[in-house]
C-alpha cells in the first residue's frame, strides 16, 4: 500500500472513495482520534432566546428558552437577580434551573437557591 492509502484507511476506515463518500464527507465531515478509530461530528449549537425584565428596580428577571417559545409556555428557565448595595444574588424560579416555567408568570414564582 502507498502512504496515501495507509493514511486514508486510518482516517476514513476504507481504502478508497466509494459512491456517496464525497457527499457524506461534505455534509457530515469526519474527525477524531486516528489511534482510537473513534470519530466525532461537529455540532453547532443555536443560542437560546434571552429576555430581561428591568422594570423592578433592584430586581431583574432573566429568562431563556428555545427560539419560537411563547412567553405563556412552561418552557422557560427563569432567574431573578437582586442587587443590594455592592452584592448581587441570583436565584431560580421554583429553586430549579429547569426549562419548566412561564415567562409571563415570572413575578409569581418563589425564587430560591
């Protein structure tokens, strides 16, 4: 075998390009540990939608959800930031950072660590 074929076999697990490989590589890519043979695929994360409510003076509400989530859906993670002098305390609605709250109800939740 040639050095190129050896390298190709190590990288892609086969000796030559077959039908579909070019499309597969273009769409999915392949990278990983040559020594382990384990490949991984790059994934692009889409940032969450982020809302802040600054109308409460020293209390600020921050909410995150997937794009397209209505503010009335129980799919938000809501945090409360309270500023007292030079100190800031951040707590979560219902004491959890789960995505299970409604943004529209943010001021009705209990906020605990």
